[in-house]
């Protein structure tokens, strides 16, 4: 495992986080037309970072991955979780996900919902999430697995 620090993202990180999201999505072999269709969904803005809990995994000044949360009262959603492909399979995603669950717990959350890329569903299930359905995606007819993890010990 790499020497990784998880820190709060800053608005200045928006470009690097967007680069990581695009690289991670491309890693799964999606064609350029779909990447372009999903461009806005994969783009992090400084404003988004200012208004959401966003944390990144870093080794020195290099961002290896990140996650972002949104919330509706005690229910949180994992809006983003991406790991730069050269760092996949090295524990970065597991560290980020555990940090996300801990953040939800610290903020008084009781659940974390994930509309997962189909390629990431098994990863989340290994970490305790369970599939509860599916949600529509783009292009029309595509669905994403919907998973949830119950957060124990919330304040």
C-alpha cells in the first residue's frame, strides 16, 4: 500500500479531481462518445467542492483518488469516488471508502447510498454495501446498480 494521506479537497483541486474522474472512467473501456456524454457528471467545479464534503487521497502533492458526498438529512449519497488507474488495486479505494463511511458517521448520517458504475459494484459489495435496486443512467436504457451501506454508530 502506498503512503497515502486523505485530506479535504480545496477548490484549487477541481482540475486534478476532474482529470482523475475522467481517467478512471476511461479505464473501464468506455468509448469516447460515452465519456463525452458523461463529461458534466465527471467534472468537479470549485463551487461543488466548496459546498460538499470532498476528500482526496494524496501521496505528497499527487492526487491518487477522491470521493464526494451529498446529503439529505441523515441519508448521504456517494456522488463521486474515483481512483487514478495507476493506483487502482493498491488499497487507495478501500481507504477512501472507509474515510467516506467515517465522515458520514461523524456528520450524523445513518446510511450511504451509491449509484455505482457497474464495474465497481463488486468492490462496494466487498466493503459491505448491499444492492437495493437500480437507477436510470445515460444513454437511455442504461441502469446503474443502486447500493446502500448502513452506517453504525452515527452520532
